[in-house]
C-alpha cells in the first residue's frame, strides 16, 4: 500500500481498540513521523472522494504535502479521532468536514481536545472544520444546478436510469434537487463515484464554500 493507505489502516485499527490497537498506534506514530503532517477527517468515503478530486483539479499533491484524507465512518467517531490525532495524541494538524446534522459531534470533539469553548459554526470553520448545508452532495448539487448534475449523469451513462427513477411513485412531486440527491445514494458505490464526478464538473470559481475552505493553499 502507499504510505497514506498504511496510515489510514493503522489509525483505523488504533481507533477501534482491541488486541491490535497498541501495535497499530506504534505504526501510526512512525508513519506520522515519516511525513504525515495534516489529517483531514471526513464522515464517509464519498466525502473523501470529493476532497481528493478537488485536490487533483487544483493540481495539488496531497501526499507530497503530508496531507492524509481519512474517512472516520460517521460523525460519532469524530471525538475519538481528534483525541488520537490532535493535541492529546499525535499532535498533528487536524481539519475536517461535516454535515449540518452532525455538526454537534465535531463541535464537542474539538472542545474536548481543548480547541475551543461553545464553538460557533464560524469558529469551527476558522479551526479548519467547515460545515456542509445539508451535506456535501447537497452543496455540490446547488453549485452545479440540476441541469449541470444531469449533464454529469449523462456522461456517466446514468441519465436514463435517473429518468426512470423520477417516475417512481415515491419521487413524484419532489423537486429535481431532492430526486437527484436521493438517486445518488440509492446504489452502493454510486455516492462516492459521483462525489468525484461532480467535483470534476465544477467551475473552480464556484466550489462550495465548505469544500473550498477545507484545505488552504499549500495544505
């Protein structure tokens, strides 16, 4: 595996606890010392896909910059990963991206590691933890507009499937934006694939603010 993949695997095992946690912690510390300087915590694989796709669009080499994007498997784990990777643990620079509904988990995690008290959303963003409204897919759909997202569906060969989906009884009467958001999450792997595809279709002058603010220039 590439070094970022080894680091992700080690941190995941460390965070999970159990018999292998101590050895995984040693591996994570060594790999951090060998070049991981910043960890970007995201809730799921689709968020990671979007962040890495934007880095490609902007000509950035995250591995070369010492940046590792880490999917934590849900916002409830935010506090645990902040404890391990932030000031109480490895002392790395930690940034993160979260959905509006999960904001509280990240806020509490930041406060528990001493990075603030009664943090507002603005204060969280200043710490490198912008919040998506309502989630990253919603942000991307708004940025591209329904027609732009449908263009991406057409390129990926999924537009006919989406048209069939739109005519399902449960989808009738819903806005196109809601239909698109639901469609992107209906099949395993589709959400992550389209997170990257939608980012590649963006006008770089209109990147959704949370994604744009996640990584400053130069990591």
